[in-house]
C-alpha cells in the first residue's frame, strides 16, 4: 500500500512539473511553428524571467504570483521588440542567420546575468513555499498545484487566441502562407514579432510559477530548455496540443524514472524517449507534415 | 484609377519589366495577356507591393503606391488574387475568408461573407473544410472570395483559369463578369486569350516585360498579329 502511495505521489509530482515544462515548451513550439526556426535564446530568456521574479520579490517585495501581471506584458513587449528590431533586421530573411542571432542573444543574456548576479544560486522565500494540499494519503505542494492549473489556463488562453482572434488566425496564416497573408493585408513582420512576444510571455509566466519552489542561477534555463526541446520533438514540432501532452508525459517519465532508478538518473528516461521518438516517430505524437 | 508608368522592376537587380505602362479605369475589366515568363506575375507583384520597383511610377486613385507595403496597398482597396491561389491550407474555408477582411472591410465581415457565399455557393457547403483539401477549382473560388472580403475597388486576378477544366473555366469567367458587373474594376491577367477578350473591354499584350499591343478587346480580337502569336493561325 505504501508503495502505491509513493508511486501516486511521484505521478502527481510528475504531472505538476510536466505542466510547467509544457508551458516552457509552448513558446518554443509556437515560434518554431510560425517562424520555422529554433529560438536558441529560449533558455536564456527563461533565466532572465526567473531573475526578474527574484528581483521583483527581493527588491520590490512583489509576490511572484502578482508579478505575473507585470512580467507577462513586459516580456511580451521585450520579445516583440527584440524580434522586430534586432533578430528580423539582423537576419535579412535568412533562417540560418536567425539561428545565429538567437544563439548570440542567449550568450549575451547569460553573461549579462552572470555579471549582474554572479554564478550563485538564489531562491526566494514566500510564506506558502512549503504549504501542502492533502488529498487522502497524498501531500501535494500548493505552489506546484497552482503551477499545474495555471499552466493549463495559459495553454487554454493561447489556444483561444490562436483559434478565435484575428491576430491568432493571422499567426496561423503566416505560419503556412506568408505571401497569401501579406496579400490579405497581414503585416508579416508584425505577426512574427507578436509570436516571439507570446513565446517570451509564456516564459515569464512559467518563471513566476516556478520561483516559489525553485532556485535560479544564470545557467538554469539550459536545463529546462533541453527538456522543452524533447517535449517539442515528442509532441510534434509546432503543435500546441503536442506540447501540452508531451510536457505531461515527460514530467511523469522524469519523476517515475527518478523514483525507480534514483534521482540522478531521472533525466535518462527523458533522453531515451527523445532518441526513441526520433527513431520511430520523427514527426512526434501530434506532428504535422514538415 | 490604376496608372502604371514606365515601370522597371525585377529580381536581384535583373530587370524583368522594362518600362511598362498600363491603365485601368474605374469599373472596367482590363485584360493583361502574354505567354509564359513575359513578366505578368512580376507586374502584379510590383503593383501589390510584394517586390520593390526600380523606377517608374504606380498610382492608385492618383496617389503613388510604389513605396507602400503590401498591407498598406490592401488597405487602399487594391486587392491581388495571386497566381497559385496562396490560400491558407491549414485553416478552414470560413477562416480563410475571414482573414480576407483582416485589414479592410472588417466591419462588414458578416454581410460580405454572405455575399461571397452567394457568388460561390460551393464555398458555403464547405465552410468547415480545411482549405488545403479543396479541389483546384474550389481553391480558386476561395482565393477570389478571400479577395472580395476586403471590399476591393480594384481586383487583380493572376491566371484564375490556370489548371481548371474547360467547363470550370467557363464558369469562372462567368463569375468574374458577374463580380465586375457590381462596379468593381478588374485587371484580369491571363494566358487564356480568347475568353479574356470576350470578357474585357480593353487589353494589353506583354512580351519580354513590355507592352507590345494595346487596345479595345474588339480590335485586338481581329488583330492578325495576336492571332498569329497566340492561336497559331
Ligand atoms: N523570385 C524570382 N526570382 C528570380 N527570377 C524570377 C522570380 N520570379 C520570376 N522570375 C523570372 O521573371 C520572369 C518573369 O516571370 P513571371 O512570373 O513574371 O512570368 P509570367 O508572365 O507570370 O509567366 P506565367 O504565365 O508562366 O505565370 C521569368 O523569367 C522568371 O524566371
Ligand atoms: Mg505568372
């Protein structure tokens, strides 16, 4: 019986972590689906967002959940501006240039954070950091439960935006048919930047949800982005539903393999999946044709 | 309404259009004819802001538009239904049409949707279907319908009959004449010389990036040079 409880608790923890992974993967897969590039600055942007939460809390005494309403528009704006006024002009419409520019950006962000915060690992203290919700024999960390549901809400809102609004439809249109979009009056550069901004906004929310239970250092984003990349491949490049399902699967796999093979081997399950997917289903679970 | 003067444009510094001039008056159907590769599509791209012009002038309602972006030209009411349709394959018929009014005609979206469905009843039967799964003829209807959603004042159609069966070509030309009858100016870019001249009031014939013949459709129909070049007679 005890064994089953431990299993259940690992499963629940995996799902909760997985939802945040999914949120991080959402931005990556959205940018890939529309601009057809991997944003190498994704991890560094997440790190920057986590430091922003850290600063907001330690300097301005702003609760991380309250910070969502400030950091989401801020990171949307930053993502928009960086794509429109740096990445786009610097890449001259050449995809491989975009890759290099985002790679360069990630190095700049990471080193700026290193210079500003040193390589120390930091965390924040919130009163509810260790509070738990009890369901039967299951003890769930309250911030993680919040993160789980919030991630779904964000994914749902993103889906609504893409399905229902003119901007969302324009994003989907530009993803597949740039010329047709331009001839319908859609400003393609603007839509690219909006997409990038949405990716960054997802990261800001993820950072706010993570910080109550997590720590931050200038390299933390890399660990997440590797996992996020696996999720994007597993779910299918460019697929929103794929990112969500993939995130949950990866979260559970990580948690269960941590339980059965030991904490340090938890990540092995993830990369095993990564390789298996690439071998047997390279388009991923929800993958569309290239 | 549309004035193109001494237009030079091309790709990567190589001129394709070499000093081309054409006019379209309000409410008029003008055919622009020419064989493969003479620069018809390049002309459309230059007019609609997809490529930059090298020299010459393009005016719409007297205002220069050659420096404007494609969305700004759409906003002015000059709509280009491109060769190859360029519809959004991953989106439904309805969404494709809705996006036609992304920049212009948004307030009348619902009414215009009804109007487009009135012209193309086949699209109404397929509102939820992904555009990529439509037949070629239906895709062409969708492309034109999407253009109409922007309440065009001038619509440029690049080879709307391309790839359609002879019967459907007839139907397409009949529909275009019906659309034009509502007072809309149409620049019909075609290789289908005979049917285009039936429909158009005037026509231009392009060769090698320049106008080689121009005049009323009736005169051109009887022009032996045109007959010789395009009909092998
Ligand atoms: N993107 C491009 N880059 C370079 N050259 C191009 C490009 N598009 C077209 N061309 C060249 O410009 C010339 C004119 O092409 P255009 O597409 O305007 O012809 P067209 O009259 O529309 O022909 P068709 O009836 O076959 O559509 C051709 O020689 C073509 O190879
Ligand atoms: Mg052409």
